[in-house]
């Protein structure tokens, strides 16, 4: 008790004194139960926020935990180099799931970013600045967004540290959000340069929509969190429900309307699809020369460069070969692709991407290295136009499971090649006839026009849209092969010139379908086939193919012209009787026109095209020639 001017005044107990203190944040309450509760809830918030960071990293890589990801530290270092890594925030709009293909990602990315931004700022205000450091670390090290983490660190300082903070808490939070807005503007400008797929001006709003949504949602979250905190007089436990909601909402939207199969397919497409960096043309001359120099310096100093280079050239070709028993890097890559595709179908058998994954697997199994390009130019050039027997089951499965998919056109064509190569010409013809049903304008893997309105904004692109498969070209090649098979079943030799299947054990087993056009021995094999089966039904087609192998346009044009004249004279009586030109002559005329254009002889090209249209109007080359003539313009200059 205290005596004041004759009066006795009771001193308030310590607990009452604490209650009379100004409550400005969670730590303002000094009672042990409040401190324990605040610490426990803060730990829970950190764990929930860590889960949100894992989700953000998973959306970009398919891996759940960043520190467990292979090459994590190198990846973390690369993210400090803007534009050099596909896992940074700047590329989130287009990789691995593009907003153009899945527009709902606008909402998911917006909500996710708003939670990553607003929660650390809220914690810095309600729990004081040092409490937000674990949350900032989650953004930088778990979500793997170090630049955003550094930005958030500055935002938290502005929002909670004197002299920057205001007495009006919401104004402090908005001040901290300004740095994030500046960061988002920089990211948006960078993303606009890196997203050429959004070339349509009407679609460019998709580039900024996630960030606008993120900023607006952050403002709402900050206002809601600070309002609830003041309502309960800054007792702990306000942030956890908000964080749980923001953690669950984007995950629920992704799981319900996008799906995990979307993410894993896009990663497969990036690694094994047409835009895969592994299959890009690579100039390896420098690496080759360095290998030769290293061998000469370390073990064979008495050998000349040319001697070592010849041995090294053979070694490289051996390692790039597609022999089944070799365990080289390229073969291992293809086997890994097959396993990854099989795993996808195993876990997502009902996914709409199952046919496209089968296509990726078949295409990868068919992939080869052009040995001629390597030997002559020391360049790795990949091609998949000569199907491998290893891909047969994959193409068969694709065709049987989804016969109406545009990708089934590719499967039918490649199965027909494999059947013809194996001697089953009748089965090959049947498959090619089924390919005709894709000969229509709507058989395409290219995305169509985007519908207008809300439907156009939320519509997901077709599964095949990123595969760059031109079904029209596949159908045309199928028609060409069908014409060759139907018109060249020789009355004397049977199907042997086509398939090379013989009852005798003679070697080599020559047959056109067995020849790889990319082989260095292709021209030699064609010549040997003509000699082995003189006067065969296939001779005109083989001579056209021989002419095509000539590199110089002038020589190619002369050879094609000679073939046309030879077989026009040979079948003059049949032509006069109205039975038309031999089946190889229309193709020779078309190839002559193309070669003449390459040799800068437009008049000769026009003459060949016009003759083809006049004499072979029903040929498969007719429609293509009409389009080609249209691009040549008028035969004579038009007077002004």
C-alpha cells in the first residue's frame, strides 16, 4: 500500500499491471501461457508455410522437397542469374505448365504468390521482425525463389521496423507490399520477353493477370489478418487459419481442375518432346578436336593428328550407333525415356495425356543419330523418320487404345512401314487405307482458334497441342507409300524388291523398305537393288529416288528429267491408250519442279508443275502442285 496525502492507495497486482500495458503485438502479453501458445502456433505456421513452399517448388519441377532435389545447390545458385534457369519465378508463366495451355493456372499462381508474399509481412507485424526470418527462408530455400525472398526481407523491414512502420498497421503492410509490386513489375517485363507463345495481343493479359490477382489477394489477406488480430486483441492463432486456407485453396483448385498428370506430362514433354534440348542439333567439332589433342598429348605423341582422328572418329560413331548391345549414352537416354513414359501411364492410366505419352515413347525409341552428318561435319543431327522395331508395340498400343486420336495417324503410318519392312505388304496396305480417314481438315494437333468470352479464358488446350505433329503431312506420306505398294507388286519378282524377304540365304537381303534414307550406303543399296532385279516394276520409283539423293540441284534436275523422258517413252503406248503415266512419273515431275526452284530456274519449275497438273490431275501430287503453283505467281509479269 502507498499513502498519498492521508489516503491509502492499493498497488495493482502484477497481472493487472500487465493487462493495463499497451497490447501492440503477440509478444506484448508476458504471461507464460501466452508465450508458449505463441511459440507453438508460430512453429505450426512455419510448418504450414513450408508445405506451401514445397507446393510452389513442385509446380515447377515435379519434386516435392527442394533440398532433396538432385543438384539442389547448383539449382539454387542458378536462380540468382535471372533468365538463365527455367525454375525461376519469371518463367513460371510458361514452364512447365503454360498459361496459354491451362489458363486456370492464372488463379492458382495468383493465390499461391499472394500467400507467399502476405504471410511473412503479417508475421513481421504481429510477431515482430525477427519472427518472419524462417518464413523468408522458406521462400528462398524451399520454394527456391531467392530473389523474391530478398524482396520480402526488405518488405518486412519496411512493414515492421522503425522508423519505416506507421501506427496504422495496414498502411505499414501496404508500404512493405510496394517492394513486392516493383519486383513483380520487373518479373512481368522479363516474362513478356520470354513468352513468344502469347503473341496474340488479346492474350497478353494472361501474362499480368496472375500478378494483378496476387497483389489484390495480398491486400485482402493483409487487411483480413490485421483486422482479425485487432479484433481478438492480438492473441496468437490468427495467422494459422488464414495460412491453412491459403495453403489448401490453390492445391484444391490444382487437384480438381488441372491435375498432377498435367504437370508430369509437361515435364515429360519438355524432356523428350519435339522441343527437348537433348535432340537439338549439336556441333561437336570442338569436343572432338579436344579429345584428339588430349589423346595425342597423353598417350600417343608419336602419332599424327589425322591418325588419331580416324580412330577417334570410329569410336564416336560406335558410341552413337543404335546397336541393342551397346550401353552408350544415347541408348541409355532412350531407355530412360521409355521407363519414364511407362511410369506415367502406370500412375495415370486414365489421363487424357496417355496417348501423347505413348507418342513420346515411340518417337524417342525411333530416334537415331545421322552418321553422315557426324562424319562429314562433326555435327549431331537426330531424326526419327526410320521407325525402329523396338517401337512397334508402342505404336500398336497407341493405335488400338485411341484409334480416333490424331496421333494414331502417326502410329498407323509407322506400323505400315514396319509391316512392309517385315514382308507383310497386305497388312501394310490395310493400315495405310485406314489412315485415309484422317484426310480431313480437322485432323490436326495444332491448337485451334481460342473461343471468346469466359470459355476461351478457361479452356484447356488439346493434349497434342505441343507436339508439333502435322497430320496432313503424315497422311500425304501414307498416300505416297500406299501408291508405291499397290502399284509395284511385281508379277515376276513378287514383293521381294519392296521388302527384301527371300527364301534363300543370300546376303545382303536387298529390299527398298529395308533401306534407311539417312544411311551413307543408301544410294549404293538402291543401285544394287536395280542390278539384282532388272526390269522390276519398282525400277522407275528407284530411279526417282536415286535422282533425289544427288546434292546439287542442277544435277538432281537433270537426273529427274532423264527419268521422266525415259519412262514416258517406255510407256508411250499405255499413255496413248489412256492408262496414264507410270506411278513414279508424277512424283518425278513434282521433284523436278522443286529442284528447278532450288537451282533458280522458275520457268522450268513452272513447266514441270503445269505438266503435272495437266497430265496427272488425279495423282496425289496434283493438289500439292496446285498450291505450289499459286506461290509462284503469274507466268508473265503483269503490266502496271
